[in-house]
């Protein structure tokens, strides 16, 4: 029998996310069960967030962790995950 335990988070992607409110540096971490999005806090700017569960702060990062079950299922699952991450990031901006 195959035994799969909770795997550790691994850095999957990083770069800048652009939207109508500007750009922000983002890291995406994944495990077998969860996705974690880290947004680099920008010094001397005010952070605005449309609040959701799973938000926390560490050093200079805003972190949002959620299970894959939060992502709507569709025929192309990676596209659904990408769209969900984009929607989450569109609800975060700096002024």
C-alpha cells in the first residue's frame, strides 16, 4: 500500500503580479493538499486587503493559505487554480 503523508510546501512559482492597482511581488508555494500565496509587503505603502480566511503575516510577507478544495473544479484543473490565485491577488493592493 502506498503511504502519502502531508508533504512540505515547495516553492512553485515567483514573480510580479500586475493588475489595475499596480504590481506586487508574489511567491506561490504548493504541497499535496494546500496552496500558499506570499505577497511581499511594500515599505512606506498602505496595504489594502479584502479579508478572507487563511491570511497571516510573517516578517515582510502577507501569507494566504488555502486547501485545493477551495478551487472550483473544471475541465482544466491547472487553469482553475491559476484563475483562483489571480482572483485572490486582485483583492490585495498597495496605496
